[in-house]
C-alpha cells in the first residue's frame, strides 16, 4: 500500500508542475538513481530502475487519479441538494464551451466546484445545451 501511495504521489507531482510526462523518465528517474546509488549502493539503485515511468504509464496514472477524484466528488454530491450555474463561453480560438458549476452545502461550509466544461460542437440552442447537461448527468449516474 505504501508503494502505491508513493507512486501516486509521484504522478501527482508530475501533473502539478505541468511539465511533459516524459520528464519523469528523462530527468527525475536518472537523478533519483544517482542519489540512491551514492547514498545506499547499487542494489537499491537497481530496484529503483524497475519502477514504471514511461509516458503511457504516467498518463494512465494521471487519468486514474482524475477518475478517482471525479468519483469521490459524485459520491459526495449524490446525497446533497445542490444548485447548478450554467454558462456559455467562447475562447480565444472562437470555440464555444458549455460550462457548469455546482454549489452545495457540505457540513459547515458552502462548496462551489466546476462540474464540467464541454465543447459545443453544434449550434448552441437551448435544446442542444440541455442535451449536453442531460448526457453528463446520465453518464455520472451510471458510473
């Protein structure tokens, strides 16, 4: 369990620094191996070399963390009364996005979170926006 926690912490740090996922394999792992080899010897360094840090592995772990956070959020939200604020926005590339915020009471404080930001791929009619919201809620309920 401790090894899993350490791996997830490492992937989380890579995500937070907003660097390419390959930085783990190209920079962090070689530096860590040198440090471990100097301080503890070759045996420990060889064990460290076996840790998965490929771009695909890091990307997959980041997706797993994201999915877990989303599931925890939906579990927290499921039994609460909440309000939704909807907004339509256009970015600098002139791409339209449908944004939903959710607000709910959690114990002693009000929580406001981004629920989703989905691209609007068709004309932004009321029905199209409702369909985006409805599809998101249905997907969240089936998970």
